[in-house]
């Protein structure tokens, strides 16, 4: 039997940002899958500004090397507001 791939990021000491996207209706909410190199804050902000997400409901960040995770939805929303004004 083959070995399962690791779920720990290749570069362990980095902040990872994930988006819970709300597709509505029968599909509902799902955590969007992105390439590992696209999980940083800068890329997340750029993707949100480009409309890459249907209806982002929540953004979480975590860093496995530092052992933390938190809801950063409000922080990201403030950054987006500042970027468009």
C-alpha cells in the first residue's frame, strides 16, 4: 500500500490563508482548494480583488510551525476596503 501525502505544508514556517466560499443553494459552503504557493496573504488579497471567489464567507489563517490558527475575516475585509478606496 502506498504512503499518503502529507497535509503539512512543504514550507512549514509560513502563514497559510484559506477561504470558505458560499456557493448558495444545494452546493452550500466549501473550503476552496488552491495550490500551495497560492495560500499566502498577498495572493489571497489579489484573488479576492479579482473576484476569484463566489461569496467568501470566512477566511482563516494558520501556521503549523508556530502552532496557531485564527479567523482573519475582519482583518482581510479591512485590507480589501483600504485597497479599493
